[in-house]
């Protein structure tokens, strides 16, 4: 153990005594590890943000039926353009047929102006919903109350507003029971939703929820609806999805060989598509890291060969005084591993710093994973071991007499 610590101290002294040479030697490892830390932090942060946003929008245990599904290619997109609109009657058909379905909510949305007194907000998302919206966790009221089923059934002009809409329109004033204008029509605010935050710089709190009947009076009734379907239990999501699909196919009189003319979107399917995209980013990362580590390993091997050449007489003297070949090999390998891992440590610090700075100045979130730091430093240690083996072996095989004769 003492010999190992002596070799480590000798390596650190060599690094400190040749700062520029050491920096250039470790540049490949620094780039590789900083890439690992930064990209893993950004991928983890983006995955977390996307997962939260998708689950908040679609629901963890629910799914959405839309006029068009997820287009995986241009043929899918072209085929879905002619799909018929989804109607309220189809929502009722799904609810009647589905034995594992607890709620079916019909909704539609469109961006418009929302105002209060002299304040006017542009491009606010207005959502029209049916009374089943109360069954879905995506809707809540932090202040006031939700729009009641009776108000929805009677098409009352009442609204549940998002946190940022209330903040921008009312400031410190209490928004409950105040009248706002939606597309120029007055609505009574009955509740304010809890703050949801932002997604890639886009606010999730700029929305207004109103009864679907009032929505249709504002924007027309020919717009296709989206149906959010909630199973009775989280375990019956797949069965509920099959029942909803069957009910809608029956309602549309589709034959056994005809494709669906609607789309079913669930949070897990959207997440699968997104994660496939991030796997491509990870594959590129592996290529960059492998190339950087290869370059760094070759440079480390060359530097260690030079160090062995510079210390030939020292190695010969140690052997003449009784040092064994494995002692010499152990010393050179320890120096190579220490040198390589120093690059890993510097790269880990730079990668974490870069990820934090990027998260602070851009909408991209970042989550520093401790395992990525450990893996990065460990990999550089293995690089030092692999590329340091040949110089260490060459030093261990030096004959004492020949080594002492060299100047």
C-alpha cells in the first residue's frame, strides 16, 4: 500500500511539475468525461420534464382519443387527414360500452384573448370540457372551486383560470367572483388552478377552463373533440383502451379489415417515442466519448513511454538495488492510472458546471446523476490501466546493466 501511495504522489508531483504537458495529455479524457456528465444531466433533466408534462397533460392512468393519432411517417399523416370528427355521441357510446371505464370527458381547445378591465392577454388556451373533467387529476382548484357539473350542464358563463392568467390579470387582487372577457364575452371566475410551472420555457399555467357548451358558442360546434378516458383501475388501462377502440369502431361501422380512422394516444406511447429519440442522442454520445477516450489513451501511452525513457537510469538503479519487475510495472501503471483519473475528475467538474450553466441560461433542465460521475472517473481509470500496460511492461523488462549504461 505504501508503494502505491508513493507512486500516486510521484504521479501528482509529475503532473504539477509539468502543468501544460499534463493538461494537453489529459485533454481527451477531460472532453470525454465532461461530455458524459453534461449530456447525461441534460437527458435526465429533459426526460423528467417531458414525463411530468405528458403525465400532467394525458394522465398517468388515462388515455386520449383524437381525430388523428401519432404520425410516425408521412403516409400516416396523409391518411389521417380525412378522418371524421369525434363527436359527443361517440363519447357517450364509449361510456356505455366500456365496463372497465369510469369516466369519458370530451374537450376542445383554442387560443384566444382573455381580458380584465384594461388588461388584455393574447394567445391564452381556452378549454371547453364536459362534466366528467372532475374525474381527471389534470384539473384542480387551488383557490375558489371547480366549475360544477350543474354549471356545465346549463352552459353557465363561469371559468376556472390557470395560475399565471390570474397573476397577470389580477396581480394581488382576489380573482374569485370577478368577471373576465374571453374572446370579448364576459365570464365569472370561480376558481384558480395550482401553479404547474413551465415546459421548455413555455408556461403551463396560461389557460382557462369553461363549459363545452359555452366554448361551442364562442368558437363553433364543428370542431373535432378530444376524448379523455379514465379506466376504473390503473391495472385495467390496456383493457379499457381495447373497449374504447371497439366501441368507436362499432359506432363508426368499421369492418374487420378496415384501419382505425381515429387515434388513441396514451402517456406511455408518447414517452416511448420520445425515449427512442433520446437513445439516438445517447448513441452519438457513446461515439464521441469512445473517440475522445481513444485519443486520450494514445496520448497517455505516448507520455508514459516518454516518462519511462526519461527515467531509464532511475529504473535501472532501482532494479540493481533489488526492485522486482512487478514493482516497476506497478509503479508505472499507478502513475498512468492516476494521470488518467485526474483527467476524469477535471472532466466531471467541468461537465457538471456546464450542465448547471446551460440549465440556468436556457429552458433546458439538468439533473446531475452521481452514477455518471462515478462511471466517468472509473472509465478513465480503466483507460489509464489499458494504455499504461505497454509502457509499464517495457519499463519492467529493462535490463539493469543496459539501463545504467544509458545517459
